[in-house]
C-alpha cells in the first residue's frame, strides 16, 4: 500500500524544470516517463523555427523562372512543414533507439519508452535554439544558412568548414550534456559510459556536417562551371 501511494505521488517531468533542475526531472522520468505533451511543445518550437528560416530563404535562380513562382514556393513550404513534422518524429524515434543501445552497451536497465521520453525532453533545449535562431534570421538580414547560436554565426567561413562550425552550437552542446546526465539517471549507466556515448555521437555529427559541407561545395562549384 505504501509503495502504491508513493508511486501515485510521483510528478511528471517538466520541460521548464529541465533548464533549472535537470537532475530532478530525470529522476521523475525514471519513475514516470512522459512524452505526449512535451512532444507537441518541442515540435511547435522546432517547426516554427524552421518555418521562419524558410521564409527568409530566397528561391534559386532556376525556380524563380517558373510561372507562378511565388505560389510554387508557398506550396513547397507547406510540403516542407508536413515533411518537417514527420521528419522530427522519426528523428526522435531514431535518437531514442540510439540512446537505448548506449544504455544496453553500458549495461544499464531501461526500455524504449523511457529513452523516447529522454529524447523528447533533451531535444527541447535544441528546439529553443532553433526557435531563437529562426527569430533572429526572420527579423534581420542574416544569411539563413547560418546557425546564429553556433560558431559559424561568429566565424565567417566557406563550406565545408561553415557546416562543421554550425555543429558547435551552444544549444546543441547543452542538449548533449543533458543527454549524458539523462543516460546516467534514467538508464542507470556510469558517467564514463554516458559521456563516451555522447562524445561519439558528437564526433559523428561533425563528420556528417563535414560530408554535407563538402557536397554543398561540390554542387556549388559544379553549378558555377555550368
């Protein structure tokens, strides 16, 4: 009976509490994972930030020559929003799977629901960064390809270095630090195992950004030659 009453008293983890008292929220998450309402909030922040950036992204020369280019652009933005929603959910599912694997490798104990909750909550910080970046770009003349809260918002650079600098974003790093803490609190793995997993993920993100930057540089050079 006492155990049942203690379980009922467990509060849901709080998104805002993740900023001020992250350890407490992860303790709650371990007892009572939650994700539906946080998922909606994080999705709104992320998609809104992406939409504001897209509003300041000009049409390419080829698309601008299409009849009714503005209508076409509006339709593409609508498709982009829908695609962004599905892409966001898929990204959360994939990241939850990755966190689950890290915990299993680190000999912790968890399940997919807990890791999905961890994925959504920790992405809240990155979503705030996306929203702030979108606001800044929307109300200024900043290049929409720049991540304003990252090093490429401070250090001018061409591709592929530009994309690599974009990975060093204060909100992304903050989010990853929370992932490391969450893997310990929710997944029950050691500090060393949690940070090793997060550092590997960060290195992979740098390599992916480098590859994307090289691809952008290649296609820009190809179009210039044409």
